[in-house]
């Protein structure tokens, strides 16, 4: 049995209902999505969704399931030089790599309001449509001045089927 620290509290009142890691997002260079999909398939991953996201995102994505698990990675390829992913790749020395972590929540609006009230630096002014029918918003890696996350965080509400 795992012992919880004495400072741990079972009181989750007001918290935004984080459930689990939805996905890990990996940026790939323009023109490399298909080869990356093939490489992950050779590792036993299965592509379960592919979509082009226009608007502010400007990416093509592939969601890959790890084995038979619910765990996903999201491969994201910029469509053009104005894509935030291309700008991130440029800042990363022209290399792809780990871009963000997506956390699943019960309700994106409630999570947005809670995190805003806690003073987090939220990139999106409100939750917005994401891929595969999800509702999403992003937290800036430097949401806290003294102790940054060091990684972009996406908050993801489950798709409404």
C-alpha cells in the first residue's frame, strides 16, 4: 500500500476534476508526419485518428494508441510557417520533439474558471474546439513566475458523442 504524505488532503473541493493524462504531443517537422506514423507503427502503436486543424493551430495530427492501452501520443505536423508548432520547432533548433502534455478533465469550462481564478497564465481566453470533438485550452509553460511547469499543458474535455 502507498503511504500518502501527511500534507495530502482528500478534500478536492473546487478543483477542476483532472482525471488522467489524455496524451503526450510530439511535434514533427513539416513533411515528416507519415514517416513518423510508420515508425511508431513499427513499435506496435496503432493510428486511431488523423485530422487537419486549421484556425490558430495550422497542424495535421495523428493520434496513436500505445498497444491495447488507453494511452495516446499525438504527432503534430505544422501546415505552414505561421503554425505555432512550426514556430516552436524553429525555437527548438529546427528539431521536433516533446511539445505538450494533455490532461483530461470532466469539464473544460469549470477547469478554465478554476485555473484562471488561481492566477494561472491561460493562453486561450476560453475553452475552444479541439481535435476529435474535444474541448481544449492551453496553460502557458511559464504560468508561475517562480516555478514554471517547463512544458506546455493542454486541458482536454472528452468528446461529446
